[in-house]
């Protein structure tokens, strides 16, 4: 009976290791996605600010050309 319990514990430990590795892999994928999404949003905000400045210049007739 003791061998059977040890075998069961080994199987459980292996399955747990697989789950932890899978979790870490998925976490890495999600972290990467979140970082790219934040970079995109930051870039989008900067682009919108630049567009607003250009619109303001055009509406005021301030052409520095």
C-alpha cells in the first residue's frame, strides 16, 4: 500500500508541475499582450495630441511654412 501511495503522490506531483509550467507560459503570453496594448494606447494618445495641435494650428490660420 505504501508503494501505491508514493506512486500516486509522484503522479500528482508531475501533474502539478505540468500545470504550473502551463500557468507560467500563459502568464508570460498575457503579460506580453498587456505590455503591447499599453504601448499602443500610449502611442495612440500621443498621435491624438499631435493631431489636435495640428487642427488647432489650421483653424487659427497659424501656418509656419
